[in-house]
């Protein structure tokens, strides 16, 4: 192979379509802009405007939900905790919580709480107080001889009753047999 024989891979370079270059090009005359009028000219901004009529995007119903005061948790894997213990940033003999991890520089800033995830391996015996821990993370820490204490969330009795009522309603709907639709 010589330098003069090197070529680009087929399809790696695409030639731009040059519009307004004659009838035979397929994009001549109006250049893909259709007939006359406002949209044939540049600087058109009529996207959602429908001449005073309520636009389609405002006529359609809203979908989805964004929680108003959603909590933003710090998340840490057990592998990162083990790395911090190995680097001597964390003392495994002392109890660990969100403040300790921030102070040690393992986490950047305290957010609304701490979640422990089960990616990686842990050998250190850690005593942790967290908001949430995955089943695999809890099992790995307890297998290494450590312990996890979950911070209890305060739930109002009215909210708990409401949740149980909705769960009962859902389970009743599941148990109800489906209507037979035969041919």
C-alpha cells in the first residue's frame, strides 16, 4: 500500500445538497420552500402561532408529573467506601454517616440524605447510618461484619391509611377476573 492509494471509507464523507441550482437538480427554482408567501421568505417565526386560535400544544392535556419538593440524595457504592477505607480517608472503627463522609472528602456536599448502593466489594467492618440501602449493599456490609441503620421517615397516620386503601383497591382490581372475549 502507498500513500497515494489511501482512500476514505465508503460513506464516511457526505456531499452537502446545494439547493437552488437548476431544474435538473431536483431542488431548483423554489429550493425546497414550496410556493409564494410568508414561508417562502427568510425570518419566518410562525411555529406555534395559529392566528389567535389556541395553539395545538396548549390545547392538548399535560402529561407526567414532576414532584414539587423532590429530595436529591447522595449515592455511594460499597466499592467506593472500601476504596476510601483503603486510602485511609475513612476510619472503619468509627460510625459513618453523611456528615462523616463529607468531612472525609468521600462525598462533595451533603444533599438531602445518603443512599448506599451495592456495586463493588467491601471487606471493611463498617457501622453506617443511612437513609436508604439496597438489599445487595446491606447484605454485603453485614457479611463483612458491619451494620446498617436506616433513618426512619416520619409518616402521618392519615397518609399511611390512604396508602393502604389504594393498595387494597389495586389488589382487588388484579384479583377480579377479566371479561371473557371469545369468537
